[in-house]
């Protein structure tokens, strides 16, 4: 009976260690839940209020960009849209030429304060 629990625990530990090593090698990405938690700690908001703030910010930026209006947060950066030209591409499997249509894509340009903060962390 005892041996049945050793194998899953050992494999679970191995997986956890492997995932930790992969995070170290690839870098770490903060997800929305972690952002909400950090915002709540930093501001003293409840997690519910912090989630509303994050959701509201994302919604305002999304709607502005959908209307082709840039959002500028002084010192942090500028959210904007950029137009990509139509291009001709080649399918590597068939060699057939394909036309990729022109489209508008979201873009972000970092501000001075953000650039300086990132440069200091190296």
C-alpha cells in the first residue's frame, strides 16, 4: 500500500522541478491573476476591486484601439494601431503564392520611464 503513493508523489515532484527549471530558462510571464494580486497588495484594494480595475483598463484600451484612437500613458507608453501592407507569401509545402491582405494590428511603444526601468534591471 505504501509504495502506491511513492510513485505519483515522486513523479509529481519531478514535474514540478522540471517546470521550475523551464520557467528559469524561458523567463517568467505574469498572468492576469498574479497581476491582480500584486495590484491589490500595492494599492490596498481588495482582489475584487483590483480585478475590476484591471478589467476596466483592458476594456478602455481595447475599445479605444478598436476605434483607431491611441492611448497614451505618460512615462509608461503608447498603445496604438498600425497598418500592415498586403504582401505575397509562398507556401513552403506547395510552393504556391498566396496573397496576405492588408490589416490593422495593435502595437505598443514603451515610454521613457519604462525603458529606463527595464534597462536598470539588467
